[in-house]
């Protein structure tokens, strides 16, 4: 997989002028990466990492807006998922009484 940059394409309703934060966490390595994404073309964001992600098979990826109004998170297996993966919202359901 390409571990030296990212492209994020968002869908849905949100403020397209907000800066986004993309974070990669690895539970066995201390090489977490946090980058800010500024919009480059409407709903597309592109970033070149300051250094490539450390070689690791399992990452937790978090994408959130700078106002902390929403957050998407997913486990990413670089061997199984390759370069592309989809982050989707998880909706909390309120139990019915």
C-alpha cells in the first residue's frame, strides 16, 4: 500500500470549508501520525505525509472535523484492505422502553 500520503473524498452534508484531522494509530508502534487536511477541490482532501507511515498491518484511522462535531473511525489492515477503504458513520440507537 501507499503509506506516504492520503486522499479523502467525503459525501454528505458538512461544512466543506472546515479543516479536517486525519489520525493513524498503531497499537504496537509509537509512530502515530496526525495530519490536517484542507479542502483542495470541494469534497476532496489530499495530503502528503511528512514521513511515510511505519510498516504495520493494523492501523486505527480516525477522521474528524476541527470543531469536533463528528468523527469517523475504522481499523485498517494494510495487507487485506490495500490502499483504499471506506469510513462510514455508526449511529447510536436509543433502546425503546
